[in-house]
């Protein structure tokens, strides 16, 4: 008799999808709050599944925090908290409740994943969780980092929905100009050249 080997599904072999957990999440029919870490950023998304096909409702990358006056690492616990908070502010018009999806990442108490969850919850969206898994306030405010951050000011800017003005370009022979003004000057010069 021949021995048959069971071949696992490709995405499971590649350690990208846990199908057992995914089926449970899909059966709940609640939007998923998905958090992923890269080497440089924290990515948070709200995903709605319909007939096992995912559609992204809202997505935020921690680099977007720069436009709200955040000027530290984009992959630490305060950045993770603010990323979750920013996504929650954007998504709270569309959803009131979500479920956490961390995928195949390790569930570690007080980690960046749970910092993002705390920010998402603080924005006003209900997510079932265990409070002991969330990081404490000192770590969220960045008191463990070299230069503590003023998280409350950044949260106010996110709530107001008004990003800080763009970064400033300095050159030797030109005056200091905001990035947007510089682009407008270039576009107006090009339009004048085309008209000639």
C-alpha cells in the first residue's frame, strides 16, 4: 500500500494564516481590528469580511503620526498606542464594535500589539479584551524612552483631525519654505512655461 502524505494549505505552510482561528473570526461577523508589525512601522486596519473575502474599511500606518507632530520612533509602544487611537478615530463613524486579530504573532503581555489595542479602545470603540494584557500608562506615555513624549497633545490633534503643517525645506540660496508652498511654486513655473 502507498502512503499518502497530507499536504497543508499553502498559506499555512508559509506561516501566514492560521485557518482555525480565521474561521472563528469570520463566524463572529464582527469587523476585525488587525495589527501588524514591520521592522520600521506599526500597521493597523479595520477589516470587514463578507463571504470569506476581506475588504479593508480603514487603514493607518504609524508614519502618519508624523503629520500630527509625533517625532520619535514609529515602532515603539507610544507610536503603537497612537496608531491604534488614530485608526479608532477614523473608524468610529462606521463601527462601534470590533474583534482583535493579531494573526500568527506572539501574544505577549504589554506588547506593542496590545498598546495599539488600548489606543483603539480609548478612541471609543468596544473590543473584548483582558485588561491585564494592556501596557501600563507609564509605558504608553513613553516614560521608559530617552525623551518622554507629550501623548496628550498629539491625541488632541488627532481628535481635532488637523495635521500639523508640513515639514520645512531649507536650502542655501532660498528662503525657508514649507513643502506645499515649494510644490505650488514649481507647478506655477511649469504652467507659465507651458503658456509661453
